[in-house]
C-alpha cells in the first residue's frame, strides 16, 4: 500500500507538472500570436481603385454627338497606399496612383505611370506631412464639397465655369487635424530643375474650413508662378436640413492657359429621397472680367443611386449658355468637353454612368 501511495503521489505531481507546462505553452503561443498580429497591424499596403465609365450625348450647337467617357465623375484610377507604424503616434505613409481610361485602357498621361499621386509622408497626432506629386488641396474633396454635384460630371457648373490647378508636382503639404471644427491644408510646390525662373517656388495653395454640426464654411486660395500662372479663390457654405443639403459658393480666377479672368457664383441643392437615392438641381453664373461681355451660365440636374456599397449609378444633365464670344463647355472631372460649334454657342448634354470602387 505504501508503494501504491507513493506511486499515486508521483503520478499526481507529474500530472500537475504536465498541466503547468501545457498552460505555460498556451500562454507563450498566445503571446506569440498576439505579437504576430500586432506586427502585421503596424504595417499595411492596400491596393485600391475606381472604374468610372459613362455614355454622354452632347449637342455643342451643331448637332448631337454620342461618346463613351472615362472619369466623368471620379477619375478612373488604380493605386497602392501604405502605412507603417513606427511608434509614439507616428506613421510613415505613401501613395502611388495612376489614372487611366476605362474606355480603352490607355494611360491618362502618356509616359507617366503615376500621374495622379506619388508621395511619401509622415502622419502624426498633430497633422500629416506629404512630399511629392499630390492632389491640389483646392481640388477634390475640397471643391467637391461646394456644390450638390461633387464638382463632377457635366452637371457641375462650378467645375465647368471655374478654374483651379488639380495636381501639383514637387509639393510639400501639411494637413491639419480638425480642432474645434477648424481645419487647414497648406501646400508649397518647388520649381522643376529645368525651370530657372523665379526663386524656386512654383506655387502655394491654402484651404481653410469650419464645421459645426450641419453647417460648413470653407475658403481656398491658390497662386502659381511661371508659364500659365494662375491666381484663384474658391469658397462657400453648405447646410444640412434633414434630407436636404443646400450649397452656395463663389469663385474667381486670373491667368492660366488658355487665359481666364472671370468670377461667378453657384447655388445648388441635393435631396436624399431615401438611403440610396439622391437628386440634385443647380444654377451657376459666370461674369467675364476681361473687359468683354463673354458671360456664361448653366442649369444643372443629376441623380445618384447606390447599387451597393461599392457601385454607384449616376445620371446628369447640363444646359450651358455662352454669351458674346464665350467658349465654355460641359466637361467632367477627367473628361475634356466638346468645344462649342462656334463662339457663343450653347451646349446641352446628358450623361449616364457607373462607378465601381475596389
């Protein structure tokens, strides 16, 4: 019996030791898995893109023309964005983005693989710093928040009649976090090494915005230098009242290629019929400030339907009236509009499209 008791005690001690070893192994494996998951979460690279294809029927004055467009609302693009957490709230960021035609597969800009974005940056709790080719801060989403049409498709009189710089190369940009409703973006771009003109600064752009519940007010200024130098201002207010959002904006500009010296206003409204369907109406007026009488205005209508979380269907229409020798036309975010058949001709058009995001 004594030998049996001893054996039993040894067995119990062995079993307890095995359980302790098993529990220790579980803890170690759990810690290793958590470390692996944490390390994976600290660094990421994401492939993303959008296909925007539409059919447009436009009459520039001498008859209707049908064509397929790419990027009428949001430019068709494919890109890679990445982030690496280096600790203390700091992240290394990058974005490489190329535009292309979803109609024929060609590059948006010949011999340029990353025509939309090619920058590296640093994210901090106090804002983000970017260096390289980037969207102009005055472009989407800033401009897209100033009318009911997202400053896209032929329906956006704000896009058709105003003039800003959409992209900047060799740029340094600071994007602030929102602080008590206020935010700002500051950009300065360096001259290309082949351009010996000036002091090395190719341009500067600043945006300022304030948001308080349903109310938003924003303003942006840009000044570029060298050939085709353009000074422009853009701003406005918006207010959300239930399913209805109203927009009132202004714009002016001087310079650019071809020459531009105008100002104007835009008023529009978007109504959410339900969670998926939205309808918009708007009017934009441009005044010629060059000494002539080449004014223009546009009546606009559009609707959007979210087919899914990633797929958007849209339809838009515009009637743009040129005065005098005016030659403004209906265009899209990345679509060149058909030129008026003669100076002063009105341009009318409709558009039906789909955007698939991934």
